[in-house]
């Protein structure tokens, strides 16, 4: 077994450790944002090399996914600001053929989007078969930011009698049903919560303020959201418990060390693709005949 294959297998074990397989027992406060599985300095030094091995492997799997054109993959990223969503997406998907990958970032909804049901705008952006679709934020904002700021729910113009205390439980139920529907249609879903600590977020915000090259990333609104940290954590906690399912599991990825976050996400995506029966389409008798004829015509021609 090659060194890189071994590294990938080891990385897969990291990923399994952060997958929420027993949602009933999940408590966010028990999950350490600093965790690096005691890999320490040595692994950190080799992180780039390990990640590259993962990215190469991922690229090879994605080529088959694309050629086979049966399965589709949806990767959902949720996190507090500055947890590293953008960097993780950039690094993990860096080896992938851009034609086989679609990234969508979901911001505050437009007037048109608010005129529809809450899954409408993301539904329009689902990946096609053969592709990897990435949601940078997603319909999960509907049980996160919208829950933390009830005025956002008001803006959604739901008939008042439909908005009861059960609204969040109903949304979890609808999301689970929707994801099961997608899974039954051949769309593999993996969801990542990048778990950054409040302290580390502060450090990263300060860096954005101090480093001119990072100034553009700083937003006062993001800093103000820190004031709602406890509410967000409660919303994440409940959401992960309610929506981790075998067909669409959440991964709670430690995000205080970017090198580790990227390794875990890469490994989880590799795992998901490895579970599929990916293979290049077989060339049948007719097609072989066609290829032979084409070769003959090409070599005979000028
Ligand atoms: P970055 O800050 O790295 O550029 P971002 O994903 O934080 O990326 P922003 O434009 O800063 O992008 O933020 C998007 C904002 O839109 C977030 O605060 C998010 O909570 C909010 N948002 C996303 N979906 C909804 C929704 N359905 N309802 C209300 N707000 C939403
Ligand atoms: Mg932001």
C-alpha cells in the first residue's frame, strides 16, 4: 500500500470521528474546537502534503463521478463567521475539474426569494448528476440566523396562523424529509459545521483589522453577531441533534486549526465518494466497433 493511500485511510478515520452518528446524544459543548486528535506539530508540518494526497485522490474520484453521471453530491457548509468556510472549500476542492463542481453562497434572501417557500432558492441551485455541488451556507440558515433573529421570520410573510411554537420542529422535519427525498434520487449529502471557538473568532477578526490585505473581509455586522453567540450555539446544538441522519450526516469539524479542518473535510468527502460504486462507463461491443472505425478513418486520412 502506498504512503499516500495509507495517509488517506488514516484521514478517513479522523473524519468518522467527527460524524454525528448518534444524534440523540449530541451536545455541542462536548465538542472541542481545538481538537487535532493529538497529532501535534509533526502532523501540522506534513498537513500540506497529506491534504495534497487527499485532493489528488478526490480529483480522481470526481472524474469517475462525472463520467458515470448517475450520482450527484451535495456538500453543505455552515459556520460562524471567520470559521474558515471559504478557505476550506478553496483548498479541498482545489484539484477538482471546475466543470464538475458548482459552488453557491447564500446571503440574506432577496424580495423574490422571500416570496417563495424556504427551500425554493436552494432547490434551484442543487447540483446535477455527476457533479459536486457546494452550499456555502444553505437552507440551514432557516433554523439558525432566522431563529436567532425572529424579525427575519416575520419578513417571510407566512400566514400568521401557520407560525406557531412548533415552527422550528416543523422545519427540521421538512428538511429531513427533503434530504431523504434527494438521497432516494441519487444525491449524496454531507454537511459540515466548522466549529470555531469564540476566542479564536476574536483572534481572526483582529487579524482582519490589523492586516491590510485582510481588511476587506472584516464586516462590522459580523462582529455584532458575536453578541448572539450563545443563541447561535443553542440553535446549532438543536439543529445538529434534529437533522443528523444516516443519509445526510453532520460532521462537527474542529475549526480552530485550519490545517486540521481541511484534512477532516477532505477525508469525509473522499469517504462519501468511496461508498459509491464509481466507475468509468463500460465500452460495449457497438462502441468498440465505432472506435475501431474512427481509428481506421483517422489513420487513413491525411
Ligand atoms: P464572508 O463573510 O466570508 O464573505 P458570508 O457567508 O458570511 O461570507 P456575508 O455576505 O457576510 O457572507 O453573509 C451572509 C449573511 O446572510 C449571513 O449573515 C447569513 O446569516 C445571512 N443569511 C443567509 N441566509 C439567510 C436567510 N435565509 N435569512 C436571513 N439571513 C440569511
Ligand atoms: Mg460574513
